[in-house]
C-alpha cells in the first residue's frame, strides 16, 4: 500500500501498559524526520463493533506535543484492539501508524 506522507514522519516505539486492570498508558516517540510542529492524535477501537474514539487525556512533552495517552476504565475484551496515531503539520503530510494489540496479553 502507498502511505501518504513524508518518510520518517510516523511515530515510533508505540507501546501500551495496563495498570490496576482499568488504567492503560500508551506512549510513542515522534518520527525521526517529523517536522517540529507535528502534533499527533491517537484513536482506538476496542473491538470491531465499537466506534473509534480519540484519546481523552494526552500526555504532553515540554513542547506541548502529544506523546502518549492515559485511558481510564479500560475493559479488556478478547478481540484485538485497534490503535491509530496520525499526525498533522503545516510543513508536510505525516504518515500514520496503526497496530492491532491483544490487550489481554499486554
């Protein structure tokens, strides 16, 4: 597939950790070649039947760039959850990153 956006602009090192059963923390790093003004947005879908939802509580770095998300009241299903992080920049198109994750294995 052809991905729109500049090579090296998608996020890297995406990972999620679950705490206390109901809290989940997902983090990432900015793409190596992403422009300085890039802002990232995380969407997730718990299962195929549910709507995609945007992160409600972003973790920001010192430049106010979104670098993670804290999810509260996470219920872990048996289906893989779908995560999508896209970015926007005035300078160029940003590639998106997506991944299916088995939350019950996290």
